[in-house]
C-alpha cells in the first residue's frame, strides 16, 4: 500500500507540466544523440547539465535520466538502418536488424526494437520500484568501511570490464582519484594540489573534464578522417510487427528484460554485456539458430529489451547506496550534488518527491519514446544525413557555452581543452576514459570513508576484513584484480564484450 | 604498440612520482589519523607500480612493425592543431570580445577554414548558431555570457 502511495507522490511530481516538458526534452535529445554517432549519453548529459541549473532538482534529474534511456532507444535506429550502432549497447542489434532492413523488413525491425525497449524499460522500472525500498533500508546500516569497500569493488568491476590492458585502466582510475581530490581537504580545509590557483580551491569541475574527455576529444578523433556514412535507402513501411513477429519476440523480450535488469545493477557495462548475452541466449534457445545473423527478429527484440532494462537496473545502486555503477550514473550523481541532493539510503525519506518523481517520470518517458520513435523515424533518418562538417562546430559550440555556464569561468574552458587533448592522446595510446571519470567522482567519497574507517578502528586495517560485507567486497575485488594473471581467467575476460562510453 | 606503451608508461611513472612527492609534502599523518596527503601518497605509489608494470611489459614486447606509429598514417594533423589553436584563442579573447563576436568568429573559422564550405553558408551558419545559442543560454536560461568591449 505504501508503494502505491509513494508512486502517487511520484506521478504528482512527474505529471507537473514543467517536469513533463523536461522529460520530453530529455528523451527527445537522448534519441537524437542515440541516432547521431560521435556523441553519446555522457557527452550529451554534460552538455545539457548547465541548462538545468535554473530548474528544480527533480526536473534536472528527470531530463538527464531521459537522455540516458532515450539514447538507448535511438541507438537501435542507426543499427538497423545504417548498420552503425549509435551506442555500444546497440552493436548486436546490427547483426539481425540490418539484415531485416536489407530484406525490406526495416519497419518491423524498428517497431519491435521500440516495443521491446518500451516493455523492458517498463519492467525494469517495476523492478527498481520493488527493489529500491528494501535495499535502502539495508543500506542505512552500512558504515564507512562498507561504503569504502563497495566503492573499491564498483571501481574494480568497471576496470575489469574496461577495454584492453587492466594496468592501464587502473592507472586511469588512479589519475581520476588524484584529480577528484584536488582542492580543499574536506576534513581540515587545507588546499591540496591547487598550485596556488584560486580557481582550483573548489577542485576541478566534473563538467569540463567530461566534456573534454568525451566531447572535444571525440571531435578531434572524428576530424582525423573524412567521415562517410552510407544510408541504406529503403522505404520504411508497416512499423507494427505482425502477430507472428510478436509470437517470436515475446519470449526473447521477457528473457532480455530480466537479464538486462539484473546485470544493470552490477557496476560496469550492464547495457552492453546484457545485450550480447541476450543475443547468445536467444541463439541457443531458438529452434532455428541458423536464422541468426540473417534477419531473425528475436535477435533484435532480445538485446534491445536487455539494454533498456539495464538502464533501469543501473539506477538501483545510485539511488539506494549513492554509489554510481557506471559513468552515466556518475554524471547523474554529479547533477544530484550540484542541486544539493545526496542520493543514498536516506534519499527516499528525505526527498521522496525527487526519488519517486524520477521513477514515475521514467514510465512517462517510456511512453513518450514509443510515441516519438515510431512516427519520427523518417526524421531521424534525415538527421543521420547531416554532414559532420556542419555537426562538429555545433558540438564544439555547445561544449564551450556549456562549460562556461557552469561556473562563469574562462579557466574551465582551458581545463576542458586540456582534457580534450588528454582524451585524444588517451585514445591514441589505448587508455580508457570511463575508469577516470568514475574514479574522479568516487575519489573524494572513497577518501572520506577510508579516513573515517581508520579513525573508527584507530588505525587497524582489520576493520575491512572483520565486517562481512566489507570483507566480501574486498575479496571479490582482489579476485578480479589478480584474475588476469591466471591464463584461463584472462581468456574469459577477453571474451566479455566491453563498454565504450562516449 | 611497444613505443606507445613505453612512452605513456614513462609519463605515468613521472606523474606517479610527482603525486607521491606531493602527497608526502602534504603530510601523511598516522594510520589512526590519516593526513591530507595520505590518499595522494598511496594512490601515487599504486600509479608508479602500475606504470612500471606497463613499462616492463612493453619492453618485453616484440618491436613495432615499420610504418606503425603515433605520428604516421593519414592523420590530418593540421586540422586537429588548427581546431585546438582556435579553441585556445577563443578562450583567450572570450571576455574581451564578448560572447557574440568571439563565437561568430570561431564558428566562421570552423565552418570555413577547417572544413571549407561556401561563404554564404558559413556566414549564415555562424551567425544563426551564435544567436540561437545566445537566445537559449543568455535570454532563456539566464546564463551570464560576457558582453565584451562592445557591451
């Protein structure tokens, strides 16, 4: 009964005209950037973060969350029509989606992707709604050692799932922690690594770093080569899947939703991994696996459901523990903090309007996406035709204004350009940005909880091993860190599909 | 790959040392009461160790094949450097020239010099994009964009 009451509060917040507007803007822009290769949800969220400063915290989070799940929807459109995944999570959709389009079945492919995403998105919100309250109640009992070790575990899983070399990903995480700690010491207000620059007293901003690493550097990489996009010219007709299509897809959607939701809760690339695993499962359970890769509709429905369900799951650690499981959620945590809201176990009690408002807005956002995606597919195809030479100055313009609007400081523009160069070089030298950003956000929280734990235990490190959850987290983290040394486990790690965040 | 990893690991090695030194300088404190530099120092130690691991692995790698390197291939360096220079210059003159003038000039440069397009389109694109951005950020969202010497 309580749940229904809370959901009532949520809908009363989400249905306010201003929040509906922000929700619409979020899902619209999300779909747009999902369609456009070269800019992903993280870049778009950091670009639009400044536009939310004048709004209420709930409107801001509703819009930013909309960008995230909207991008997952949009990503499938390019996979099906152009064979270019807009997002890493839509890579698998290319396999059968594009084949369906080539066979003149682009309509049903797009339709089932949209419906699959809608159903999975809705199911995952239901899961989030049911799981978040009990988890929050448990999380209230966590102390600094649990928080510290959970963050170590989260960061380790992300590093484990990073592309290529693990030591390189760990170096990036270490750099992220150092950058995150720049500024005044939260305990004794002593300036650290500020190089006597007044601008660094409050630390380096999240927005200039993210925009540099994911916005500017992406433009630089794309400028290297002449980008050519061949659009598969086809008439899209009959978006509504047939009864046969539905019969073939329903099982795939349900399995994909469950898989995506539970994998989404784990740190790292829930959306990407779940879409790949879902494809593998569908191929295995199918009565005609030979059709996969040649236009099997289950190969579109399953992964699309999985990647959308994962977005709902990813909210659980953020909203109940205050620990972001991936870079997108780290951006959302940054947005919460800018608006003076601390996500975590107490959020549901202290800010029920925001907590349930955001959840309710996702139901509405999913309906908006369904309405948006089906009739507007023609428009998205046109958007794909915008040449990059027109697009890149506009992306740069948005980055520049966006970063300046956050703090009204030209210094931040320089920081963004610097991290644009750093991000570009990182790509050249095969280093990944995601561990850096997550560590940047978690760094101060980790330090705080580590110092508190040591003060609590009077300098005794056994505090991390005598408390069950802390010990379990550390043991899993340690296992993941040493696993690449064991050849069998290293091979297993290399087989896991990896997240690519832009 | 070998050269890239050696170069990058040496850079991180130096950075790791720098962070360790900075942390030590900030005071490590004691385990009972960790100081401001405690976390920096240990993260620096980890960074140094990892850089050494990458370095050792890179040294053991087979030599790179000819023609594979960072500065070779068909990378359009001039374009990348000109965009970066334009962005730095933009930041430098931003408050003096003001948002509108500096942004129109920047966009004109990006539309015309980096990826050449017709003058009419470049001018129109630069002016319309700037004014739209001004309308959204300054007038609607109330950002404080600089007016410059004209304002």
